[in-house]
């Protein structure tokens, strides 16, 4: 009895001295030092940059949906108050969706900046100089692409506001703990930064990658040239726009027009750069992705963005861009609506994000050449190739009374080719055209230069960073 | 880890096998002569039942029976009987030749009767210098409640409790003496029988079903609770160190008492309905409004509608069956209990079932050594629904569905309705289960090293496994979707204390507690999700074509603590206490790993002084004051590290990737709350009136603040110990026996707390246009320097201009304008009630008890965020709307609710403003109960029943407030988020319930 108690007592006393180890490591994360410790982790950090742009707010359809809701290609049947106010030009500076959009872009920019900053010093000796340069170049491509998307949304286009219009902050630092209050660079500075950076990195970028997913989904010489072509086009630098487009189209072993519209959804020569999405990426986010916005409720989408009547009127009845790429749906009230089939995955939202397509590059060149040379054969040839693919009659030079009519036709082809891919808003604004046609309720508010054709700097950012200046109409 | 687990299992096995072998060894020894007698006291002249009578120096003993008598065989050679009972002084009597020994026990001045549970021990309620609100089981059992927290509402001064929603199993939002933190958890620490509970504060419990998060007391049945102590001031909580800043709630479960086994059966059953339901447009109203808006005749719109809210609100049912038994021999006591609780809430598709079991036992090896075990087991099955901001939430989407949306097509099949799903199909075909299995247990061993020095070691576990299963059919998610998440959170702790108590002479009492504890929690989760099913009949993710989530995670924390408490009393008149704790936590950076917390308090029993004696009304008067600190460690497990996260947000095109997820902050440290408390406690008029009043001031410094930084840095915020906040208030408790005459008794208990919260400093935070620093909680509220942590900051709505028919708001200069701008936001008020409390009146007459508990809050605002949808004219053809929109401006209707159709403010009318906010002041008849106790004479005749009670209860029967129909005042749509309080997004209203029950004792 006595012994028993003693044993028990000593045993329990032992519990007093149980090991006290308070150092434990996270299991799902790496410390920042480890994130650039070897080749695998450096490449992982780079792929993380691409991955962050899969988010809904970056290339997961939100900026494109916003552009569509502001312009005339879709009819808003929305449920989101924050998107609703953008579509009816009553946007407020505290719009939470726009705040998140700003945030998600700069988060991806930070990830890119970290790759630019830390890759050269990675201690892994098996990482060659060429690989390091390429990784840095890819990260630079991504931050240029991100900043360009931001400046288009948050600043007046250069043709309206000029080079000195307020743009967005150019951020190239990898956050070190010191909080910098960045101010807005001008649109001209942002453009110049992007153009310089892209020109610098072309030499370091590969033409292709071992897999088609990477050739279409990672930065390449072709992607950098194509992006340059778009920037120069937006800036009215026609010669450069045409040249850069040509640089892309000349690589015809990599890029070329598909023969029909079955190219959607696959990695093929129709894509210069597309963010690769899989079932696990945009997953079941509550806000959805491409498939969610552009599909009917009946098919499992939100049904927010069917064809507008304006867009329907633009297509000829037999235009395959209409017939092959749309689907009719009758809603609860018996009204028939047409939805695009470019993004069919309503279940896992795994459709790739078509950021730069060969078709766009073709249209860039056609437009730039027409601006330079008026009605010309090469432009005609380029747009006729698209019309033939759509099953339409081709144009002859004599069909156009003037250079203006010709340019308007190129723009119209651009609208019909690139509908639902987020191009329409900038294509109208850079041509000094209103976002909504005359007769629309919001025609006046949608004119180029109007305050709410561009987005407000998030109120949250202004509250913290006194260096930022709000866009007019949002103060 | 594995090693520790094994060690624990081994330890437990050894302990248990030892315990049982010891039990077997003890047997009754030879017995000789017999002694009988009766034990009485002044209050109980007819005999005290349950008094321990033992033969000194032997294992022989018994307890007195119901009339205070005992009979005992005395072994040869023994000559001393010992009589002991809680609250009385132990007496020893020489036996000699006596065969009858009657004993008169006197109350023990050391414990002075009522005992209160404090951290790591108990104290005399009257001699304690801690500020504690205490509830006994009579205050808990009287309600048909699912979790024990609900009992605290209105029954503990200084405790603000808000039911978060009417969804089954929704957590209760508890704030003890205000909120002491911004970003770190705000809930108190729950400790059951010495085991601090996992409370899911880490965020790892996040799940797919919307607002409901883990309720730490979900698996504890209120029937099993003996007492609840709410520790409020620094002297009470400092002993819990880094987890004490939000207050501590100590729960003690029931124990058996020696004597004949007593069996209790309790059963109740009832019905439930929502306290209030939102108004919504009928199809006719909708068509009428649409016609007015579009100019088309109403007849051109759909003419067949469906009443969605009516379809998703049904009559709820609630029932509960509890069977328990308790008793024991002189050395061993037990309490065993089993409960089945079932609630089918008023929301379509929401059901809750819970099975509880509990076994508590104690055993005395000898005069010096004791051991005990408390084991609670539970399984909760929750057929969940989403709530709040989720389109899958029936009580949200029913009010948003267009009134002409049809759940069935012409063939009677479910329709696919898209973004706002078909709620009937969802309830019928989807599987949305949440199962929790939990074991909370501890075993302890106590040994009296010296007569006044006791060693206690306690091993506790709190093991939770949750299993969340969802399976949406094709009609809801095209091709079908399946989801399963299993969480295991295994926590164990070892607590070891030395306790010393001694009187030196008559005047000096000295007590000391010294302890060490180590606590470790290991969390793991496994989640799979897939889509693409051949058939809705395949329930598991394994049948899915495309796995969309395949995830397994792990995390954990450790806490090592040293603590001590010293008590000194001089002549039971002057009281002193000091306590201290040193905590080391794995959650903090290496530089700030350890934190020290302490408290000092002193009391003076004035009624013991000569100048207050010999007065006719004052029975007892004590004042005490305390000051001390406590901390808050409710931060993410790895908040101080700079991190790159891997996983599906980092991968790209099939290759693994990582991304920066958190900036480093190696200096991250503890949040510390320093509190001053002054309390007066008085008992008057022959113990008929108790008054307790406390004035307190709690100041939190080093506030863990996610200082928002410009998004352009790439991060949203930076965790810092910046900022300070103050809560101060008055707690008042009055317990009055108003009338006591033959057969009739009327008692009133008032608990009320006055609270003022103010954010003092937020260094580094954003500044608004008036130069005030703030941290934003939601689009409607923020913490602002100089104001409350939950300050609503909105544009002030100024009504419809009767002249123009346009909506108007106030601009920065207080002028009315028809231009809406968020730059005109101003401070509206706080979401935190200034006054909250409860008033209980109990009337007893000849076996009848009538009890009414009113709860009340005053001084808070509530944002009904959903009104932004319902009042928004732009949502025509997107959602159903509020019928008030039909009251639009025309020249004949200049004083309208809504602006002129086609006016310029039509599109801005739905913008966030004070039109969506209300004052939350209300009084609610929270609980009304009528009980009939069958008289003892009748029961005796049955020879079966010891007691019998029949009762009826009504919950939330009446609500008095200025709120219009459909607006529920008791909500907290964002759960326990400190920075977002008092916001509702279609948050389901509390349930009104009627129950009938019967309770039998055998």
C-alpha cells in the first residue's frame, strides 16, 4: 500500500518535467530565406507570381468584367452591388471590389519584385546566370503586364489625359519592412517604365518552353513583343505598334491564326500569352471566375453578362463568331438571352485567361498600318483572314470611302473578335469614343474623359497614404 | 509529438490501472461495537444529511442519512470519531463507552459557508478579494438552452452576451467587461474542470458554412454543470496570465455525494418560431412596382409566383432528455449523466442532435491521498445551413429570390435557378452535415504532503474531431460537387500545483499556491473536394471526376507556464492576495516569447469592525480593490514569421509554386491589459438583500494591431504591438428577497453592467479627413481614436426632399445634398451597448415557482446591411425588394420613403448610409417559466419518487423596442470578430420557443 502510493506519487511528479519545447515551425509555409535558397524554390517563387494572377481580381475575369460592364458589349444583369455601381457610373471610392482589385495586383507585383531582387543572390550554384536572367525577365514581364492593366483602369488614357495625367505608383521594391508611401507616377512615366523594361528583357526571354502550357502561359519573346505592340497602339505610336506586332507574327512556327473557333480552351498557336488555370486554381471561389460571369444561371453561372443588344446588332446573322461562340438561354421570365461560350467551365472555373491572342496582334498590326498608310493591302489581308474564318465575305479596298471608315471597320472587327475578353473599354476610350452608344441611359456619363469612366483610387489607400491623389469626381 | 502522445497514453494507463487495483485492495475491515447518533447545526436542527463520520486512524466511515443520523461499527482499538462537512468545522469526539454520540456542528469561519470557484482552487465567497460572478445550477437548469453560455445572458453583471443568430448551434458572442483587443480573439478563456478548452480562435476551424464557428461549449450539456464562475478583475484572471485579458469562465461539472444513489430524469419538448420575419414584396406588389418603374402594364409580367420566405420558415421543434445518477460510498463518489438533445430549427434544413455522456468520480485512498476523474464525451450532429452573406443561406436567399422564381418546373421537377439557388432543392437534395466528436477529460491525483500542504497533479485533454460533409446535387452545382473536411485538434495539458493553507493562531491565515503547467495543442486537417458526378446518388468525393481540393495541413502551439498565488488574512478582517504567472508561448517571436503577468489585491471586512457592529440592518460589508495585468495570446500560430506559402494559390500550370503571404515581425509580443477594480459587497436585513457593486477600468496596451499598410507594399497589414484601448464600467448586482411569508416568496435579482469603450491610440493607422486615426473593421464601422472600437461611420441620410422628390444626405457641413459621396461619412455611434443586463423575478407559492428573466441593452446601434439590397431600386429584376419602395415620391405623395421614379438619386438611393442603421435598444422577456413541485407528502405515498417537478417555459416571448417588424436586435452576423460587431446580413432572428417539461427524482 505504502509502496504503491510512493510509485504513483513519483510517477506523477515526473510529469512536472515534461519537455518544454516552444520552438515549432509552420508546416504549410517557408520562411522568406528558404524561399530563394535553391533552384526549385526560386522557380517556385517565380511560378507563384503567375499563380497570384490567377486570382479573380487580377486575370481571373474581374478587370475584364468591369471593362465589359462599363462598355457596350454586355448587358448587366448583376447581383453584385459593387459591380452594379460601376456599370451605372455611380462608383464610390470605398467600393470594396475595386479595393481588392488594387490589392491583388500589388500583391502579385510584390511577388515579382521579390523574384527580381532575390534571384541574382540565390546561394544555389547550380542555378546558371542564364536561368537567373530568365527568371528575372519573366518576373519583370509580369509586373509590366500588371501595371499596364492597372494604369488602364485607374487613369485617363494618354490620348485624353496626356502624358502627365496621374497614373499609378510604379513599385519595384521587395518589401523589407519599411513602409513607403508611394505617390502616383504619371501615365507617361508608367508607360515609359513598361516599355523600357519590356525592351530590356526580350533578349533574356525564351521563344518557347518544353511544354505547351508554359509556352503559352509563361513570358516569352513573343509575349513581350505582343504586349509592346498593344502599349504602342494605345499610345498612338503606330510604327512601333506595327513593328512589334510583326515580330510576333513572324514567329509563325509558334503563333498563327487558328482555322476555326475550336481553338478555345486549348494551348495552341492562337495564344501568345494566357494565364493557365486548372480545377484547383480558381476553384470554388464565391465570386466566381470567367465561367461564372459569362454563363447563364441555367448552366450554373451567375448569368450576369449576356450579349447586349448593341453587340448583337453588330454581328451579321451568319457570323460564326456569333453562331459558333454563343448559346441561347431563356430566363425565369421567358426572355431569351445570348451568352458567350468562350468560357464554358462553370463548375471549376478552369478556363484559361486569354490575355494576349494572336488575333489581337493581327488586329494591332492591321490598325497600326491603317493609321500609318490609310487603306492598305496588308491591313485588308489581315482583317480578311479574320472575316474568312468567321465565314463572312472579304473586303476590298474599294469598299471603304475613307481612311476613317476603314479604321472604324477594323475597330468593329476587333470588337467582334475580342468580345468578352476585356478589350472593348480601352479600344473605345483610346479612340475618343463613348463607352455606351447614343440613346443609352448612361451615354453622357460614359463619354471619354468623364470622371467615372475610370476607377477611383481605393479610399482605403488614400486614408493611409497621403501621397496618393484621388481621381476627379471621387473626392 | 508522437513521443509525447505515447507518454500520455502510458501515463493514463498506469494511472488507471493503479487506481483500480487500489480500489480493489480497500475492503471493509473487522468491526466490533456500534455507535449511533445525530448530527445537527443551528440552521438544520433536524439533522444534516451527508456529513462524513469516520473513525480516526482507520478507513472506516459513513455519512449521515437524510435525517442526519448515522450508525457505525467501531474497530477494536479505535476511540476517536471525526465529523466533517463542507462549510463546517471538523469535530472529533472520544468514543469511550458511549453508544450514542450526537454532534452539533458549527460553521467554519475559514470558509464561511459559500465557496466560490477561482483559478486553480476554491475560496470562501465572502473572504475572496476577486471580482467574480457566479451562477449555480439552479440558474442554468431553468432554461431550455443548448449551450451553457446562454445561461449567462442577463445573469452575470459585466458580461455582454449576444446570440449570433437563430441558426442551430450558433455560437454566443461573449464579452467580459468589454472587448480588450482589436485583432486578437475577444472571447474569454473557458476552463472546464481545470481544462482550458480549445475554442477555435486560431482560424484553423474556418469552414465552408458561413458564419457559425466553433462554440467551445457546444459539447457540454448545461444539465451537467454544477457552477459557472466568471472571473472579471485582474486579481481573478492574472493567474491565467497570457489568456486572461478577456476574462475567464470556469465551469465545474457536477460531482456525486456520498450516500444513497439518486436518479434524476428530466425531459422537455417544445416548439420554436422566429421572433420576427422581414417584410417582402408579394408578386402583386412586385409587379405593381415594376410596372411603375418600366411603364409596362403589370399584366405583362409573370402572374404566378412563389412565396419563398414562407417555404423556408417552418415550425421548429426542440426536445431534451437527460438521465443522471449520483451517489457513492464514504470513499468513492460518482456522477453519471447522459443526454439527448434534438432541435429542428425554424429554418428549413437545419437540425441539431447531440448525445452527451459524462462520468465524474472521486476516490479517497486514505486520509492523505485522493484521485478523481471527470470524463465528458459528446457527439453533435448538425445538419447545417448557411447563413448571412451566402446565397446558399435559406434565410438570406428566400428574401432575395424574385417572387416569380419557381422552385418546380411544369413537370414538378426542381428548377435550376443559378446564382441564388433553388432553396427547396438545396434542403431536399444537398447534404450539409457537420459532426463534432469531442472528449474533454481530466484525471487528477491529490496528496497531502503535510496536513496543510497538498500536492495536486492533473492531466487533461480536450480532443475534438469535426467532420464536415457537403454534397451538392447537379441541380445546385452543375455536375454535382462533394466536399469533406476532417479536423482533429488534440490538446493535452499537465497541471501541477502545491497548495498550502494554515491558520497561525487565531488571527493570521496564510495560503499559498505554486504551480507549473504545460499545454500543447496539435491540429491537423484534411480536406477533399471534387466535382463531376455521374449521379447524385454517389455521396462521396471519391466518385468525383475532378478533384479540386486535396489538402492536408497541420499546425500547433505550446504554452509553458509558472504561476503562484499568496493569500494573507488578518482576523478575517483584512485580506490580501497577490498572484503572478509567467507564460512562454510558441506563438511569439523568440525575442518576446515569455510574458509576465501579476495582480495585487486587498480587502477590508468593515462589518467586522466595532463601529459597524450592533447595527440592525448590516450583516456583512466588505470593500476590496485590485490592480494587475493579464495578456492575450490569441494570434495566429506563426504571426511573427515572414512567410512564403505553398499550395494551390502558389502552384502554376501543374508545377509547384510559392508566394509571399506574410511579412516578418520578430518583435511581435504580448498584448497586455492592466485592470483596476474596486468592489463593495454588502449583505443586509438578515441576509435578505445582497448588493455587489464594482467600478473598474481596464487599459489594454501593446494592442496587437494589423496596422494597415498601403497595398502597394504588396501586403495588407503588418502585425504590430501598437495602440491602446480603455474599457471602463460599473457592474452592479442586487439580490433581494422582497417577500418571505408562509408559503410565499418573492425574489428579485438585478444584474447590470455599464460599459464605456474607447480607443486611445492607434499609432501608424490611417487618418480620416478630420485627422483621427482609425482602423477599418467593415465598410460601415471602424475603430477610431477617441471613440469606441466599433464606431459606425456612415453618410447621414436626410430623407426625401418633399419639393424635389430626390433623396438627400448631409454633406460635411451638415447641409442637405442630393449628391451622395462617401467623403461625407461621419461618426454615428457605437455597436457596443452602454448598458446591458438582466432582471429576474421569482415568485414561489406552495410548490409553484414563477420566474421571469428580462434582459436589456441600451446605447448600441445595429447596421442592417441587408437593407442595402432590399431598399435598392437598382435591384429591380435582380432581387425581391422591400415593400416600402412602393411608397415612392409623387407630387401627391411628397412625404415618401423612396425617391421619385426616374430621378437622379434613384440610382444612389441604395448606397450605404444611416437609412440602414437602427438603435439597438431593447428589452426582451428572455425566459418565463412556471414550475410545479409535487409536494413531499404525495411523493412519499408513491414510494418511488423522491422529487417531481412539472414545468413550462417560454423563451424570447416578448421584445420591446423601436425596431420595425423584421429587424432582430440580437444579432452578430460576423461572429466574434472584434472589429465588426452589430452588423446583420439577413442574420436569422432568435427563436421564440415554448417548452413543457417534467423532472423526476428517484
